[in-house]
């Protein structure tokens, strides 16, 4: 499991970590459960589909905006070759 390897290297990692989401005016409409939150700064979203779709990118960007974090990574294991998309606000 990749989380075990990261923890062995003393990297802070939370699996299925709940993140409160906030609107532009600061009201909390709900929360999101991140696949991974690494070092409290990087949201990692995992997919298993044919290819990364625009709605997957929009999903991660929405999580970044709502959580007030700046860095995200989208990883798709369902394609013939692993796809990685880095996202920064």
C-alpha cells in the first residue's frame, strides 16, 4: 500500500480525511472526504476510469477552492498507462 511507504518516510498522510468546504462568503455548506491529504497541503484524488475527464479536474479544483488549499493531484489507475494531473490554484 502506498500510504505505508509514505509513512515509513515520515510523511504525514491522512486517508479518507474529511475537509470542511466553505463558500466565498465563508459559510460551510458541507464537507468532502479526500482520498488522501498529504502534509496537510496536498489533496490527492484517485480515479479508475478510461481517461481523466474534464469533470474530474473540475471536481478537484472545486475541492481546492472550497477547502482553501492550493495544491491537488488527480491520479487515474484505470487507463492503460497511469495518468497524473497536477493542479495548482
